[in-house]
C-alpha cells in the first residue's frame, strides 16, 4: 500500500468518492517543517468536487512549524487519481511524517 498525507480537500467525503470511488480511513499525523497557506482554485471540475474556491497548500516553514492532517493507505491507481485531482499549483513529493511514516504529500509547485 501507498501512504498519502492529506491536510485539505482530499479529506472530504465527496472528493474521495469522486476521486477514488470509496471513502478512505485516515489516521492523524503531521508534516513537520511545513506551513499552510491558501491558493485560489480556477479549475471548474476541482471546484465542483470540493465546493471551495480556496484550498490549503503547504510551503516550507520553520523547524517548529507543522501541518496537521490525515494519512491514508491507497493503491497506485488511487494515487494516479489523486494526481489528476490536484491542480498545477501542487506537486507530489515524498515526505517523512511526524510519526516517522514515509508518505506522499502535495505541496506548492
């Protein structure tokens, strides 16, 4: 299984159903050394799925910063679906979470 860290709209049931065809079960975790900002979403399909014009996005922060979220176990096919959902403002990177778990996260491109 692949681990995906989410701090935003990928936690929403409607986005999960549209992107993965199922609801995901997540465990609380955090992304150390990053901080959250907001980005305006101009992609009509993504806006329709989330219902939100502004989405959170993470950028490098100070050593004491961290972003709380959920870590999900997903398949490679579901990761590809998440890639399609995220707009060009985001890029997927490998991260180490506060728990020590290795995961993917979408950060500011």
